[in-house]
């Protein structure tokens, strides 16, 4: 269990989920600020939150495009995997989406098994490549923020974009995420939340990967 509170903010044209995770004092971790910075900033200000870090689950444009605007207001560290640095520099994604994607520079690279101390809690970093080479999951208490690796209702991340790998995604889900306790909540980068137990049961019943 955790004493933290969680808020979901759908952002952008494909409704990526930005998460605000706060402690009792209002210190807040921002996960995947993907678009609509004005919406995220307004929520922070309305709730009197004090951001302390931005955590990136991966480097796709729909999870990073509000980083620059938020950092302009709050000079807080951006953390993510250096294995997605080639995506964070923005140019190849700009061609894909047909507009400029501002580069994002990591202030701190996270690694598999690393424990971050944020908002008075320990956050464990789990490397979960497949959707992208640098996809990571952040676990705090009984919450797992899986980005676009694992979704609800048996859905998994696509692997046909830059550096994606279906084999790596299978391994990340089966050997990393499904080793977590069944009661852990899965908070993905799009859509509804679920639990590890629910998703494991779906994957065991159906051959999700074909």
C-alpha cells in the first residue's frame, strides 16, 4: 500500500495518460506529460501541487511533448532510460507526426532495479523494453506505471515503431511484469487501469501474442 494520491489526466489527440502522484504535503511526481501542458499546469496550480520530478516511461512523442513547457515553469529533473535517447532528440518523430517535436534531455538516466526516493516513497525502476528499447515501468507501493508496455483487457504495446521488438515485449511482460504480485494495479499510458492478476489471467486464457 501507499499513502500517495493519484490523478489521471488524458492529454493530446490520442488521449495518453499523464499521471500526477502526490504526497500529503503536495509534492508531486509527474509521469509522462505527453501534451496539453496548460491542462497539466492548471491542475497542478489548482490543487496547489509542487512538482519534484518528471518520470518518462518511454520516449514516444505522445508521452513527452509537454515536458519543455512544464520545465519552463518548474526546473525539476527529467528521468527516463538513456536507451530511448534517440527518440527524445525528436527529429525522427517530427517526420512521423508532421510537426516539430521538441527534444527532451534527461537529467537523470534510470536503470533496471534502481530505487528512486520521491515523495517519501521508494520507486523501483523495472526495465521493460519491447515497445521501445528504453521502455521502463515505475513501481511504487502496489501501483505499476507501465507506459505502453502493458494495457488493460489483454492489450499490449505495438512493436512496429523505432526499435520495437515483439520478442522483447513478450519477455518484459511475462518475465518482469507478471512476476509482480497479482494485486498490483496496472496504470498504463492509455485507457483504463487493471491489475497484474487480471492481465495475467487474460494472457493465460488467450494467446495474446498469437
